[in-house]
C-alpha cells in the first residue's frame, strides 16, 4: 500500500515539474516577440521572472517604472536592474526613487558604472554637495578614459584648485589622466600642482606623461616646475639619473652616453635629419653621426636642457673623434639662452677635425644675471665657401662644470 502511495506522489511531483517546465518553455518562446501583450502573457506564465519584467519595461515605456520596481523586488542584487529603475524613475520625474535606486546600485556593485551614473545624476541637479563625493568615488573606481568626468567638473566650477582637492582620488592613473587633460587644453598654468601630485604617486607607466609635462615647461623657459618633477622621479628611482641641483654644481645628464636617451626632461634629444645617420652604442658608450654630403646646410643634431645659476661662468668639455673630415667641420656647440635665444658661446663652439685618436674640445660661456636655463645644442652649419661635410663624428663623453 505504501509503495502505491509513494508511486502516486512521485507521479504527481513529476507531472507538476513537467507542467512548470512547459509553462516556462512557452514563456521563453513567446517573450522573443518583444511586445507589451506577449510580455504580459509571459509574466502570467512565469510571474516571478525579473527578466520578463525587464522585457516588459523595454516593450512598454508607460509600464516601465512599475515593471522595473517588480524586477528589483525579485532580483535586488542586480545592479543593472537598479540602474535601469533609476533611469525610468528620472524619466517619470520620480527623483527620490531615481536617487535611492542609484545608491542601491552603488551598494550592490563596486565597479565604475553605477558611480558614474550617480555622479551624472547629481551633476544634472547641480547638487555640488553630493556631486563632488560621487565623482571622486567614480574616479576611484575608473579604468578607462575619464575625460567626460573632468568636463563635468569644469562645468560646475571655474576654481582650478577645487578639482584636485575635491574630485581626484589618491590614484596616480587618475592624476596622470587629469594632467593629460590639462596639457591637451594648453592649461600649463594649472598643471604644476597636478604634475607634482602625479609624480608623488607615480608608477613607471606615468613617466612618459610627466616627461611631456617637463618638456612643455622647458619649452616655455620654465625651470623650477620641471626640476621639481625630475627630482621627484629620480628620488623614486623611476629615472636612473641623479637629481639636478644647479646651486650645488652643474652637470650634464647622461654625459657618458651610457644610457639610452629618454628624449625628454633633462636628458638628450636627438634631432638629426634623415640625411644624417645616428647611432648610439651602450656597450662602448658613445654616439656617432655620419654625414654623406646631402644634409641640409643648417640643422640640429642633438640637444639637452640644462638648468644653471645666473651670473656664473661655465666650461663644457667634450671628447670626440672625427673620421674623413678636415679643418672646420661645420659642426659646433651652442649654449642657447632659452629666454632670449642668444648663443652664450657667441659662435666659439666649433668642432675642428681631430688630429689625434681623441680630441678634447673645451668651450666656455657665462650666464647673464637673469638666465637660469640653457639649451646645449649640437648643430651643423655649412661654412661659407665650403661643400657639405662628409665623414663621421664620434662623441665619447661630455661634461659641464663651473669655470672658476
């Protein structure tokens, strides 16, 4: 008897399961036809499905708010449901529901998207008291281009100090992106504080942007901001070079040519035209320039920005060797005052063809009383009445010191 009762219950359970499987299968099939009527039929067949409420919200905008509320009841751990509910609530001018839904999404989901939407919500309300903490939280969770958030920040304030203080989290990637944002908009006047902040937090991936900032400052004749960034990076060993301290004594960065040029900051930049070949050898440190007689009559070969003290005398010593050249090679050094463009060597930096295996060229100059930045330039200028140079120049090392 008990066996028959058990078998009957098994048949009932199996039939019930088949019934609901069939209902769900039918619901899944008809919901593919995205219309209000089929969505409602599917919900009658499977009334506890949050996905069907989402489909109803898509199919019938008038029913979206109530449908999304039901979807959130059935799936409260879905941040996407809460974000959809917030959007629908805002469209229906139910701002308390929109705000509370976005806060639920933020509490449920630790990623960027809900924080970004909450910041946007407060931005549209011009609610600065709540916007700044929310945009800071969004930036702290960000992983991609965040320029739109910076645009919102600038739309709410014209105080340049407010954005670093209120919006930027302690993440070098975000500080670096804000520095790039300012540089792209030519706001070098606002970038110093952000560059220092980025350098203090910096990782190796932030180095290229910080060097670009240094270059922009140096091109404008600025010294202190570029020195501050360079020295912070050197102290963190993100640069394998010493700090620059003009008051303690001048020095050329990478004067031994033993490290690959950074082409930025206070290291060498190579600027040779295509008609002149350049090579750097790190195993036997040195740099080589080969001239084939087709180069422009006037062109730069390499340069380096050097911060110096005003009103001091300096001496540059360069060890070099030429091959296949005679007399005045047309190659020479300039010590250009970045502020005025004047050559402080006054044309005395010419390189003469070497008569021995290695030659030391010595060049002296004095900085004016208001000069703190010199650009040391190696250039080629065809001498009057001479043909274009052919042959090679090898630079073995270079040094800079006070001329006491």
